[in-house]
């Protein structure tokens, strides 16, 4: 910084400290107001927030979800340990859950399907012609004879036997759709689990999966999440206390974190946003930034006191003045990187991005202003709070850093860095978009939800659905043999993919009806010969049923229909392969009278999310890097600076991506914000070190000495924050939510690499390459500092 | 390091300057370009469909030798096994119609028949299937089964379709006038032949199929299959468990009391006993005299419908809702 700017900043802080009571009061008042607002922020998951805006699949899902089944489906499996399900006690449970689901909040009462519902019916020929009637509604079978009839009806119907009753007859499925409008996941979850618990036992096992249940579990663990959050904060305090051994070193960083959090949450309320429990780790990450800024200021303050600053206020001003530039740079660069996430057109990411940006900017007040102001209240030279002194350990580490830079070891470090960068950069390409494992990546593989999911997928065709709309060009298109045959061929084509457990459409139903009409001769289990015959068959199936029963397959005009595909998992790769295959099929087998529209249901929506993230990840990373480069270039008026600061970021990126690829953590809607935030985060420590070096050079032109000194002052701040944060972030690994544990670990890794590169790699690079923006050049030499700074 | 370059003079320094000033611009440009124009391309896994897919129904199966078997079914699917049913491979047929019948002369020559009058033949073991010349009329021309007797192929179908081919499936001619009655199965022993179909009809010929006479029967239930173990003794099966037995070459038929209400769709004499298969996995068997009939299942727990059973050595192939191989009482479903 130019001396002129220095004095302006100094003057500003001096003024602030002179009016410190007013400053504190103003901030306190604002915090109180924000606190009131923040206490009203809702913590919940809104499914529609996950859906990309303006994506064609999402448009199809929104248009057709009420008829063909949306993405909020719950599947409940009732499995017997012995024998088969055809026992009165078991069927009674099926009926009880089916009826009980009607009462659950936000359930779509027209989309509850089980063998005990009115929806599952059979078509049979009788003396009065052909009739279609529910197989087990409203009454359960009475006596063995009726039970045998039911069993036969199930076995004889491929629409039931397979999709709703397992091939070994040991399990049956109940599915229910939920309206996504204002579903309260916790409430629905409680009610569903109540039904499940009631039915479980007596030789019957009940399994339940589906997005509403998944989010129910997430909410269920909310208390634990909050506990971990506070435990992490507590551990922060303890470690800070341990290392700094002073009250101001402990309380002020915490204060910075708390003020920032309150302001951010209050702002979220003002913007009308809510907080998703899954991104609480992101909140912690930003809090960590606030704390880190504050710790730097305090560490510098302590140095000033140690070097003989006369008053606390003078030391505070000196600290603020000297760290103003790297702190501002860190805040602006971080905020820019987080703001870039908003470009990904998913409402949840946009909201996180806006909240995060406000949060980071609030650090300006909570740490940059409040920490020096508050520091001025403390008396200098107070004794230590406890006798345990860790400082020698820190000094040893920092001396080791200096040792690396000043000896030939620096070349070794640089060489290793180069190799690690290349190898991890290559391996990072294995990073997958979308979920990388079966089951839900949010929960641990051994969680009861994921166990249930794997049990259901073992017995049935798959619990995750995607529907592809067959949109006829005019009414009656779905009765045309050409269209129906194309649908049947399409299903066959899609089922070749092993993860597709099965599929269902109108093209499966009509042959069953036709077979019944033809004396039950399976050689006639085919589509009708012409539109007229197909129309008759449809009529046979619909007659006697409620209006809307057919909607699952086709609308009343036979204009739009759906092919529903059942997936055994929703891994990114499974979904991408399926979507590509749909497109391949449509391209190779065009039909005149209808179009295939992708895609609805959970898998359809996830396909859209994954596509957006796949397209957006390069954009997000490239633009975040660009923000960083531009910030640094402008700040240091040097393009070389931009490139220089990319080094630690690229390194932490490639290593973290490699770690994600190695651990099977996919790049998805939950991990993307952490990744983008990490780009800003990865560079902050380097800012402090580099600025420290530059500042030393103001006083002394010896580069080596400047590096060593910077490492011992700014380096200590980096070390303290890194140690504190890595330890407390580690607490997240105890979370029952795998996502949070993974993210915690990821962040810890990120912090470690950033700290490591700031302490070992970057100083070595400065030493070896002597970039002009740090060490100066003949054309633009480093401005010498004026003698002793003005003291207030 | 850079200061060491001074030794090389101003030229080197200029070069370094050029690099350090252009590299950042190149990187920023690259990032801008990547941010706005580079879109990640997903790598898509290739999926190879299996020879036998879950969705497949097989309406017919034939075994020209002990190791070779052929099956035909939905969507123009033809599969063949050369190792006694252990592995199957798909053969490409130029049709998407459901194929209802398959028959083979030998390992090289075979014929399939199906919906809309589709008949395909092969002369190279199935490497290529070609369309035969088939007379068609304005009804759906649905053909059910095709059988070969003394080198002559016979196909039966809806609306009284009875077609024959003497050139291994290349050309076909009508052997009977059409009428509104479906023929479901045919069997020949020398010049004697029997034809069964809708409404419980049985027709008989004694001149190799030139003229046919109808038997007067009480049974009005559609008959689905017919087979003879010699010139005199034969059995016909039909819907809702119908079983008819003759011991006078088809002149008269007596009804066996029904053992099941399930449809029986095929009957075969396997040199030891009579075997009939049908809906929901039922299997009805009897001794040679066709007097002691027993109801059983193809395999316990298997409830698939079966349209045909074919024997090869001590192994049976069953077609239907799926394709199965029955060996030593153990049923293996192909593709599961």
C-alpha cells in the first residue's frame, strides 16, 4: 500500500476508536435488530428450490407431475420373514397403511397405490362381459378360497406381479405421491413413520424410502446438527483459549463469528429466504472466515504490543492499518467467488450464494472494524489466562517453514508441489457429477434409510422413477398402433440398461386387456391392430373405474401418455446413461404422431439438476478463478499477482477434487457451494503471508529476512486459525448425516492445503521467482515506510 | 533465479518479460473462455442389450438337435443356443412383429411365423433371415404356429389360415379356403393329418392335406394343441383345461375329466409320456395310454404361462412368459 493510503486507513480507524462507544452501540443495536429477524428464519428443505429454472425436463415434470407422479414419492415395502404375503394379518397391515396414508399431510390422495387400494385392478371376463375391478378393495379376502383367488389374480397380472408384489411373493409395495407445494417434510415424516412403526413386527418388516422420507430424516437429525454446530463453536473457543492464552484472543474471534452469522441470517430473513439444514456446514465455513480474519488482527495486535506499542488503541490501529489490505482483498475475493455460484440456475444455490455474499461482507464490520475497536478496550500487557504455553510448538513449526524457504529444501518443496499438482490434476478428472453411490449420499451407507432402499431395490424393480412423456400431436394419438408399438419398443430399449429395473406404460396394459378378451389366450397379449381396437381396449380397462384412474398412463383424450421407468439407483452415471439412451432411441426411431419429452419424476428432475451442474461446474470454477485473478490484479496492479495467487487455489482444487473422486463424493447440488467457496478460501492465508512480506520490505530490502519475518508474524495467525478451524471442522465427521461429515472433512482438507501452501510453498515461490509485485523492480521500487507511525 | 538471468543479457530478460506479461492475459482469457463457452461433456456408458431380455415373451421353441435350440417371441426376437440351452445369442430378424411359431428342418434351415402374415426363413443357421412369399388377405393375417412334417412346412393362423411350403419356407400357398375360424395347431403322420382350432374344432385329412373333414364333437372350447404318438393314439388340449383323447386315429374323441381350469396350450409325446403345459405353470402328464392323467407344475413356484414344450434328449425347452430349460426336474429361466 502507498504511504498515503496507509495514513488514510490509519486515520479512519483512529476516528472509529475515538468514538468507540458509539461504534459498539451502533453495531449492537443493528445486531439486535438482525438477531430478532434471524430468530425467525425457517430451517427447512423446499424441494422446488432444488429444481433448475427454465430447464425443459423440469418444465415437463411440473406440467405432468400431478398425473404421472412427481418426484416426491414414498415407497413402503411390507416384507414377511416366513411364507408369503397372502395371510390375513399381513394384508390387513397393507390395508391399514394404505388407508392411513390418506391422512398424512400433503399426500396426493389420488396417488396412493397398493394392492389394497382402489387403483390396482384386474380385468376379467365374466358372464356379463368384461369387467375391471380392484383386486383387494374395499374388503380383504375372507377365508382361504378368496385368498386363493386373490393370489391367482396377482400372479396372473404382470402389472401387479413384479411392480407391486415381489417375484418371490414375500413382499408388497405401497407407493404414495406427495404434493410438492407446501409439504412439511418433518410432519409427513412423523406421520409416515408412525404408520410404519405400527405395522412393523409380528414377522413383518416394513421398509420406507422416498424423497419426503429422506428429508424427514435430515430434519430428524436437525437437533444433532445444531448440537454439532455448537460443539464445533465450543471447541473453537477452547482451542483459541489454549493457543492465545488471553481473553481477547478467545472472545473477539467468537464475537466476530456470531455478529456475522446474526447479520447474515437476519439478511436472509429480509430477503425472504430460508435455511436448508444440509448447507449448515457452508454457514460454518463462512463463520470460520470471520474468525480467521479476527484472529489475524489479534495476532498482529499482540505483536504490536510485544514490540512496544504504548497503548492498546495504538496497537489496535496499527494492526488494523497493516492488515486492512489483505483482509479486504480476502473479503472481496471470497464474496466474488460465492456470488459466482448464483449463476447456476438452481434456486437453492442462488439463495445460498446471496446469503453467503452478505455473510462474507458482514465480516468487514464484524471482524475488520469490531475487532480493533473492541481490542482498544483491553489493557495491554495483561497476564495469561492459563499456564499451558503452546507457543513454542507454533514457533518451531514456523521456524521449520522459514528453514524450508531459506535452504535448498525449497526446490524439493517446489518439485513435490509440481508433481502433486500434475498427479492430482489428472486424477481429479474422475470426479463424478451427480451421486456417486447407490442410495442417498446424504446419509451413511449403513443408515436405516439406505438399508431400506437397498432392501426395496432387491425385491422390486426400483424405487426411483422417471417418466418420459409421450406427447401426441392430436387427440387419440395414444391409440395409434404406431405410437403404442413405439412405446413398447422404447421400454424394451430402455430396460436393456441394468440399472433400469422395469418400466410401465399404456402399451403394457392394453395387451393384458386384449388377452382377457381373447379367452385368456396369451398369444393375443398384444396391442390392438388399429386405433379403434385400442380405443375399445382402453374403454374396457377404464369402465367401472374412477375418473382419473387411467391418468397414470394417459390422459382422457389419449393425447399425452407416460412411460414410467423404475431405477434401482440414482447415481449420476445411471441417470446420464438413461437420458442419453432416451435421446438415442428417439433420434433413431422417430414417429410421426407423437414426440417423446424428457423427463419427470425424481430421476427426471435429478437429470436436470445434474445437467445444470455439469454445465455449470466449469463455469463456476472458471469464473470464481477469474474473480480472484481480477481482484488480485487490480489490488496489486500486476497481472503476475493474479496468476501468482491462483497457484494455491488450483492446488487445493485439484487435491480436493481428487479426494472427492477417491472417496466417491459426487459433485452435486450440496457439494457445489462448498467447492466454489473453497476457491476463495484457499487463497486467504496466502494474502496475509504475501502482504506480510511486502510490508517487511517497506522497512528492509532483504527479501529473505522479509520472508522469515512475515512467516513468524502473519504465519502465526495462519497457523492458529488453521489449527483451530481444522480441529473444530473435524467434529462434523461425527454427524449422522454423511453429507455433513463429508463436507466437514472436505473443508478441513481445504484449510489444511491452503495453510500448508501459504506457509511452505508460496514463500518458496516468492524466494525463487521474486515476482516484481512483491519484491519490487527497478521501474517500480517498493516505497519505503516513513519513520515511526503516528500514534493516537 | 530470475536475477541469475542477468548474465544472459537484455535479450533473455526481454523474453522473460514478454512471458510474464502475456501469460496472465492468456490465463485470464482462457478462464473467460472456459467460463462462458466450455461445457463439460458427459461420458456415456454403452449398453449392450442381452440376447434374452426381461420383457421378452417367447411363444415358440424348437430343438432340431440335442445341442441346438431356437426360440421366437415378441418384437421379432429370435434366439438360438448351440450348447443345449446354456447360452443364447440373438439373431437379427427384419421385423418387429411378434413371432408366434418356429420350426426347423435341421441346424441350417428354419422358419418362423407371426403377426401380419410374417414368415421368415433361414438357410444358414439363422445368420440371415429372409421374408418368405406369403399369400395375404384383408384380415390381420395373424399366424400362430408352424410345424414341419416330412420336409413340408405347415403354418396355421387366424381366419382359417392354413399355409404350406415345400421349398423350406421360401414360397407359401394356401392349403384351405379362409373362414372365420382360427387354427391353432396341426399334426401329420404320413398322409394322415389333424387340425385343431377355435370353437373346439378338429379337422382330419387322410390325403396329406388335400381335403379335410370336420369331426362332430361335443366340445365347443377352443383347442390349442394336438399331437399323436402313433397313427391311432393322439391327444388334443385346449382352454380351461380341456383334454381330448383319441385311439382310433382321430375318428372319435373322448373328453378326459378336467384336472384344472387353467388353459392348456400345448401337448407333446416325449416317447415316455404325454406332457401338456399351459397357464400359470401347470403341467398335466399321463402314461402312454392317456388314461391316467396327473396335474402338476413345471417347477414349484413357477407360475409363468407356457405356450410350448420341446424335448431334446433328456432336456426340455419351454417357451411362454419367459424361456426356460427343464433338466432333471430343475427349471432354469434364461436371462434371469
